[in-house]
C-alpha cells in the first residue's frame, strides 16, 4: 500500500464514531482518493471507493467496480436489503467523495474517463452502486457509458439491471459494445422471470442471469439465449432464506439446457434452513462447487484473479 499524502478526520455516524483516512494511489485509478474507514462499533473497510473505481469488495477482492452512476430507487423484492443503499448512506455520513447525495441517483460524468486510463485488461463490474438503466439515467449518458466500453476493448464490462424493460428499447437503435456482458436479476417469478424475455431481445455478446437473492421456486424456466446462470443466497442482517430445492430446480434446468451454472453462496441461511455466517454456510451444492462458466467468451484478464471470483465476492 502506498499512501502519498495523508489527511485524517473524524466523522459521526449512526453506528458510532468513524475515523477517515485518505490518500492517493494504491489501486485507485483516475486520480481518485483511496479511503480506509475504520469505525468504532461497526467495522468498515473501504478500498478506493471514493474515486469511482475500486476493487471488488469481499475477501480476496480483485477486479474493479466502476460507478459512473450512483444511487437508485427500489424496484422489486430483490431490492429490499439493497447493499448499495446501506453503503451509500454510510459513506454519505462519513463524507466519502461521490456520496454527498447519499443514495439519491447521481450521474458522475467526471468518471467516464476512468476505464480508458487503465491499460491493464480488467473485468469491470459497471455500476455496482446503482442501476445503469434506471429511468432517471438519460439516454445520452447511457450512450456515453457505452462509448467508454467501446473505446476500451481491452477491458470487459459487466452490467446487471433490474430495469430490463428498458433494454430492448435502448438497444433497438444501438449495438451492444462487444465487450459488454449484459445481465438481469431474477429473484422471483413475477418480477424477475419476465426480465429474461427483455434480455433475450438484446443482441448482447453475453447474456447472464443473476438469481441473487433467489427468493422462491422459479418453476419452469426458458433458458434459451442465456449464456450464464448464477444463483446465490442473500447476505446481510435482514437476509431472507433460500431453500435448497429452489437452487436445485434452477441447476437441473441449466444442466439440461447446457447453460453454464455457477452457485456463488448460500448466504446467511444454510441448506438446512439454519442461520449462521456466510463463511460457514459456504457454497457447496450437493457436495460440490458449481463454477461453470461461459468459457468461449471468457475475457483475458491480467489481474491476479479470475472474473468468476470477482463476481462471487459481490
Ligand atoms: S436496483 Fe439494485 S441498486 Fe437499485 S435499489 Fe435495487 S438492488 Fe439497489
């Protein structure tokens, strides 16, 4: 870790007193700040979030997030315990740059140049702190984000949305960047499953379905046109349980359809319905790890970890 300059501060926060230390450098691109936040009463560790580009969070976190938009509004049951809302409000209280508006939707045009300045091929989770296809993100800003991707073909970008109805409308007159993995969240039958139809309408280089948090049995699925299915349980203090048979139902259909299947985690609730730590619950399904990948489209990444690990960290 290199800290080229240092300033310190103390900020009040609901959970106690926070100590904020800032510096430049270390895995932070585009001139943004690197932040370490140590809090009394509630331990928090942030890595480079202030500059708009940061390492993926989680243990062993690698890869980068890039947030040209922050903030959002809730749109379906998957949003109930939104981690982005928790983090944005916490960072607002701690005066973290970029989060002055808390969780209110905010465009950050000054961050558009960040991926292009990074020369090492990288897998980006684009907009981990918002929903890029939110109705309040104008088409011209979306165009600018897509152009950033197009102009940085050495990178791969992943975008997940719950506003899938906007996808076919937006891309009706535009081509997807060739390095964009486009995905939708599918948490239940009524809100989530219809998103797959909208995703299928887009000629994306890779279409992924992220069933995290999986909240119910999804029944029979149409997995045509889907390149990757990920399933995971919820984490956080208010996490909802995920039943083993719901996961198995998806896995069996993915296997039958020949769609790569990845099981990321049980989350706070184990397959036995018992609440314990995410680490203890692990990610074994029927005694094995499911880490199947859309191999043909796997990006070249010179980071010291693979994209799948990055996704699992989120
Ligand atoms: S769409 Fe995503 S970022 Fe927006 S509220 Fe829902 S979970 Fe949070």
